[in-house]
């Protein structure tokens, strides 16, 4: 059994809380500041507003109609052209 196989088996046997803590430990050890920030970010516990619900519903309706999202690169290129 490889080390990755053993790790996979260990993860499968963890509770969600244990897995969350293990992920935090791995992020800390990786030296990746973005991973660390994401893993240590507080939970978003604010209630969803009506405007947010409408925005999400519009996105789902667009996807159902086959409307694709605008790639971030396209938006960035558009803004870079304004400079």
C-alpha cells in the first residue's frame, strides 16, 4: 500500500471535524498563505438577503437557458484596455 493509499484510507475514516482539522494542519505545513487564509476564514453566518436570493436565482435561470458565465480573463482584458 502506498503512502497516498494510507492517507486516503485515513481520511475516509475521519469525521468532518477531524478532516477539517487535518486540512488545516496540511495547509499550515504547506506554507501556502492562500490555503491558510481559506482554512482559517470565519464561517459566513449572515442570513442571505432577498437581493442575494434573486441574484442566485438569475444565475440559475441563465444556466438553464444555456447562457455561459463571462470568463474572468475577458473582464480583466476589458478593464486593462481602459487604462
